[in-house]
C-alpha cells in the first residue's frame, strides 16, 4: 500500500478494500486467461501520485505520428515512442511505420479490419471478403458484423490452425482478400501456417491481399523467443498486427498496440479535422493518454534480457506442465511456440479455483480446459494445481 498511514474510515474505501483483498488472493492462481499478473507498475504509481499529472485530464485525441503533436494536453509523443520501440520487433522499417496504442487486442483487430478493408477498397474499388478461421478469437466475427464485411469462416484443424485447403475452397478470387492470421488462437494456442496459407493466396496473383495478424498474446513474447521470425514481417509479410498489452507486457488494465505501414496509413480517409488541428485516421477520437505512458514506463524499466528471461521461463514452465500431465496420464496438448497447455477438463472445483476457461472439441474427447502459462504461473503454483488435480 502506498498511502495507508493516515486513513480514516471511509465506507466506500472499505468496500473497495474487500474487492482488492479478493483479487489479490485470486490472482496468484488465475491461470485460465492470458494475463500477466506480475504488473511492474508500482514505481509508476509512486511517481504519479506526486507528479501533478494525476490531477489533470490528458487525452491522446490525435495522431502520434503527426510532426507536431496536435495539442499539448496529451502524451502523443510518448505514444509514438512506444510504437517506435515495438516496430522493429515485428520487422517494421522505422521509416515505414505507423501505429497507435489501442484500448485492447480487440481494438487493434478493429483497426486491422477497418484499415485493411479501406486499403483494399481504395486500391481496387471493390469490397473485400474477410477470411478468418473458426478457431480465431471471436472478435474477428463480431467486427465483421460491425463493419458489414462479407466473411468466410474457415475451418481449423485439431491444432487450431486454419486449414489451407479450406481457405482455397472458400476463396473468391474476383474480390480482394482480407485475411486474418491467428498467431496464437485463444483456446489451443494454434499458430496459423502462414507459408501454407500464403501459397494458397499466391495461386491468384491478380487478387489484392491484405494480411492482418492477430497476435494478441503470442505477439508479446514471440519476438523474445527463438520463434521471433513468426511475427517478423520481413520473413512472413503482413500489413498490420494487433497485440494486447495486458497479456505478456504486464499492463494492469486493458490496452494494446496496432502497427502498420505508412502505405496502409496513406490509403485511409485521413479525416482532417480542423478543430482537432490534425488528421484522424484512427477509429476513436478521445484515447487514453495514461496507457501510453504506462507502456513507456514498462519499456523504460524492463530490459530486453528481462523479457527474454520471462519468455524462456513461461515456455519452459508450459512444457513442464504438459510433461507432468502426460506423466499422470491426463490427456493434454501443447502446440509449437505456445505457452497454452490444453487438457481434458478437470472436476468443477479445480476449474473454479484456477479460473479455467472451458471449451469443447469432439475430436479430443469432449470437454477441455486450458492453462495459459503466464509470468505468475510459476512451477510452484502449477505444482499446486497438479496436486489438486491428483486429489
Ligand atoms: C487471439 C486473441 N485475439 C484477440 C483477443 C482479444 O484481446 P483483448 O481481450 O485484449 O480485447 C484475445 C483475447 O484473449 C485473443 O486471445
């Protein structure tokens, strides 16, 4: 606690104390969802409390890549630095980079679909078809609905990967293709085989293609792993990528990143808004100024070596968990590059204690759950889960 010395009783605070106490206990075995419960922002809050910034309303309504910040009551300069810090991790040339800090992975996907559709329309005068796998996060389907995009939902294989033959069957080559590659599906952690899918797309050289990568969770740690090429656009070309910031990177509230190229940015309606003194290609007007600063803080205070270490530990712990489940004869699976171990669903009390997400797949015997091995899911806590499962 930072400010507890002089507290007098306040019933509102007392109620919030209950919430805080419950969350603080539960978070240690919160294994079912991809969030990093080891937020490193305590130093940030210490600084913020005495800074004066906590007493102001700041707003990033504006384009962080405008030469002059649209207005000074913002943290646009820091937002831009965050995007410039991340760009090279995904193979973006620093001179050909545009992006924003988003409200979430879904917000990043919203921008990916919107920018992709507008880009393709601008180039071809045709509305694209969206291709996304049925194992990808549901936001693709929701956003297709929201944006009135024609969508082909492509079946996935048992590993959660889009089936290339099914994409081939569904393609409408007369229309441009807006393809979402899932780099880590939500439940199984399946990674779409970009080479195989690109080979299908390459059979139609006249078809304009835009590739958006949904790398909500894996996009955080893959750049720090031996699998970094999977999210490097120089190796596997893509036009935009969305990553959640509260997953691997340890933001303590929803947030994320949307990165794309200047070419894509320039094919958007810029909405030059005089009263904002800038162009507004992004979907939202007001955007958080605090989230970019918190990300900036995280990147200032976490070295590349620390992110590498966190990644190695997570992947090692995931492999260890899978091995232990195998040893117990409990059906379990772990996809390549993944920190998500999925397995036959445990009894309800274990599901509840560890906040495990449920899913169902007939091909794997029916009811499933998974553990997303994030930074806080260390070997000791995972051992406790295994002990509970045994008993
Ligand atoms: C693959 C994938 N994409 C997108 C999302 C949505 O991200 P957010 O919850 O940050 O909106 C998730 C969330 O778990 C996800 O797993």
